[in-house]
C-alpha cells in the first residue's frame, strides 16, 4: 500500500493594505516681520554698508586701518595678488564688507573683509 500523500495546499499571498496616516496638527503660518523691519534689524549695527559710507563717517581712519590689515593678511597668506588681466578674460568684482566686533573687554574692533562677488 502506498503512503498517502497529503494534498497540496495553495496559499494566497496578498499585500496588506497600508493606511496612510495624516497629521492632526493644525498648521499655523509663521509670524513674519515686514521687509523694512528685517532691513533695520540686520543693518542697524553701526556698520557701514558701502565703502563710500565708511569713508564719510567719523571712524574712517579705523576702517582704513581695518582694510589695510585685511590686505596685508591676504598677501601674507598668499591668497591674493595683483596681476595683469589676460586677454579675453573677465574680472570678478569684489567689495568690502565691514563689521564691528565686540571684544570680551567691551571694546569694539573694526573688521573689514574683501569678498568676491561669486555670482558673476
């Protein structure tokens, strides 16, 4: 007598439905300041925004010394040098950025940075 074989069972595999959960948090738009107030908050630090403005202020000698220090630092680190422009090449423009730094003793340090306008 032959051994009885068990009948094969067919198992259906189905992918369970995944329920998407949504946040129940109420979305609140952030409170915004007006653009003019942002401008005042960012620019009312006593720092000059342009070279011409820096040279018109009482502290123009301090800004000039800060710019001299920056140029000396760039030359010392060999990150900048004055060269002749090659034919067919364009010059990347630069500008001065002025910052007043607070020292730990409460004094102010005038700092100038020469930055390239990288978007050109």
